[in-house]
């Protein structure tokens, strides 16, 4: 009979103790007001996408002459990302030197996490040099725009 009563008391005690997040004491158990752990709460978050081109304020493409009216220049970009991305590029001419501007190279266009180096090149054909005085240095002639999209 004592064993049965002891078993019932033990089951009742375990059942009360198993209720997490609840303290039911008639007097604080530690003999003072010492904090008692009552629960733990998991912390979670959704991680967003990010990508950056390192030192982009220092990037510049300098066109050098290939033929009389043809120029080309390239720059290496260090891309950092937390996902796989696909790069694309476009070029917009400014008024200083008219001609046919194009992106002649973007390699690699696909960058895998955590990033890598991609080279972008601009080519200018049929350059009209009559709009800018000869000997001019560091004349802004075009702007390259880099776009990015997540890839599989």
C-alpha cells in the first residue's frame, strides 16, 4: 500500500513539475529573491538578400585607343553577396565624345555566394573626337550601370 501511495505521489509531482513556464511556490525556493529560470524563448529571423560591389567609388573605366576611331577599357569589380546573383550591364553615352558605345565584356555574369570578381569592358566605335578639344584629360564620356538579380 505504501508503494502505491508513493507512486501516486511521484506521478502527481512529475505532472506538476512538467508544466513549463510556470512557478508555483508558496515561498521562494532559494531562501532569497534569486532569479529562477522559468522558460526559454527561441529567437528567429528571416535573412534578407544583400549584394555589394566593393570599393565602387574607386571604380573607373579608362578608354584607350585601339584604332583611329575605336577605344576600349575594362575594370575588375569585386562582388560580395549572400546569394547567387546574375549581373547585367548597360552603358549610356554622355555628350563629350559621341559614338557607338557598348558593353564588350561582362565576365563572369554569374557570381556565386559569397562573391567573386567580374570584369566589365566598354567599347567605343566611330568616336567623334571633334566635340572635345585635343589634349583634354579624364573627360567623362559615358556611364556604366550594373544591375543584379538573384539566380538559382
